[in-house]
């Protein structure tokens, strides 16, 4: 009997993993831009909300959001492509497709070089829409108005994302009073390891276990070569090595929907090719967000601290909003184990079932929605939304996706203490 139960459990695990894997690729099929990973524009996936247990009403929201769509973060991408395409054009080394791309790039290169890292119109609109959805999903939190604190990193694109979000909330209900702040005083809540943060922390970095595996996820080693062949008749004498040139072209392609220039590259790269390389790129993303997960402990502690203040009556906030970067939201997703992101599988093929890099897309966000019951101030449940979709947490519960605040608080307080130095 015991052996039968063991086999049954294993069978369930295998079937669950297979279902998750199928779901991942079905999502890519439905929206190929998700394969752009952290460059994916916010997808606004439709999601139904699970009704709260009887008697519980939402009354407070704690949030962390990434800035919205922006121009490419690094000026070298635009500079290097400008030099490369100009040299190839002058030396007659561009294909017909390459010449078309060259002309379109030159028409907007001043805009691109000026806009480096800046929020785009799409980025502004994403946060407006996310704010309105939040308001409409949880009207009980906002209908009477109240005080909100919004804090941002010192980056302009984060400050503007915060402003777009907050303006929309006030448009929804002018009785909402929002204090917006972007200063060194609040960096612990959004970018704890910022060099300007007066509070210094030291946390260990870790490597995901899949790096120890001998299993290799296949990689399309000829993709960059094929892309380059569609742009150049020859690369002789052109600046940069072939791998770097190919990577720059891919990076530009996946960034274009965020800046309003989708289609500039014609058929030089296709979404199908990006989808085929996604599993390999997702591994790199997982390593990138997994390593610094403990560096975002101060953000999680800030979430707990501000929630405690609301619940014990020392804060009158109806919401606390934070606006930062993917390099913090991604690790926070892992630290909190949202949807199993902390599973750390040895098998690299399993990584896609616990983390998908489009979850750290432009304007990605974590919303913790708190519900109060009828049995006093300590009768509180919390639900987690990742990009507006109900998510699971590694906290024991009998009413998922709802978790007792006492259990949530204890679980994450203990986890933070284990890694503090």
C-alpha cells in the first residue's frame, strides 16, 4: 500500500509538471511577445478573481511595481548599431532588407539616442491602466478615499511610472490623497542596495542548482549567423564580433514594441525564432533573478512593517505603493516563492515551470491585497497577485489563494532572519 501511494504521488508530480510545461508553451503560442522576457510589454492577461471567504472584505493593498515600457537602458546598443549600419551602408555591405532597416533606423536614431532609458508613452499608459484595474478590482479599499504613500527609486522612469499610477487613482476617486516620494530616505523600500542608500546591507548571493547539472537545454547556435546574413552581404571590416552583432540585433528587436517602432526591422528576425530560443534565455533570466534574492529582504521587511502599522492603527494608509526595477521585482518573486519561483530545480528543463521571465516584464507588479474578517482586528487574510493574476505562495493555507496574515508574517519574518548578516 505504501509503495502504491508513493507511485501515485510521483505520478501526480509528473503529470503536474507536464501540465505546467504545456501551459507555458501555450502561453507563448497565444502571445509570442512573452518570449521577449523582461522586454515583454505588460500583457494584461485576463484573470478571474476567487471570491473571498464569507465575511472578508479587502481594506488595504501593498504593492511593488516595475517601471513601464522604456527605451533601451544602455546607450551603447544604439551607438553600436549606428556605427555598424553606417559603415556597412558606406561600404555597400547591406542586403536589400538591411538597407531598408538602415534607412528606418537613421530616421529615428536621434530619438533613440536621446530617449535612452526614458519612459515611453506606452509605459505611462501601462501604469494608468494597471491602477484603474486595481481600483475596479478592489473598490472597497478606495471608495471612501483615504491616504496612500507611493515611493520610487531615484530613476526618472520610475518616478514617472509612479506619477502615472497615482494620477489615475485620483482620477478614479478624487477623495484619495497620495503622498509621492522619491528620495534617499525611502530607498530601502524599493532599491535597497542603491549606492545612495544611507542604510548599508550585506547579503549573500547564490547560484541556482541547475548550473550544477550536466543536462543541457538545446540552443540554436546558428540563429545569430542567420540574422546577420539577412542584414549584411559581408561582415568583413565591420566593427564588433559576430556574436555581439547578432545579440545587438536581437536586443533591438525585442525592445521595439516598447518604443513605438515595431516593424522597423522587417523580416530580419521573427517572433517564431525568439520563441524557439526562449527556454535557453529563460535559464539566464532565472540565474539573474535567483542570485540576488536575499538583497531584496529589506523590501519584504518594509512590506511587513507597513502592513503591521496599518493593522495596529499607527498608519492610516489604504495602500502602500512602491516603484522600482526588474532587478528587484524579479528577485522578490523568488524570495517570496511566488508560483514556486523559489523551487530551485536541478533539472534545467524544470526551470520554466517555476519561473517565466515574462513575469518580470515591463510594468510587472506584485500586489498583496489584505482582507479583514468579522472576528476582530487580527482576523486578516492576504492574497497575492502577480501581474494582476492570483498567485500561490509557499505559506500553508486551507483557503488558497488566501492566506492568514499571521502565517504569512511568521513565514517571511523567519525567512528574512535566516539570511540577515
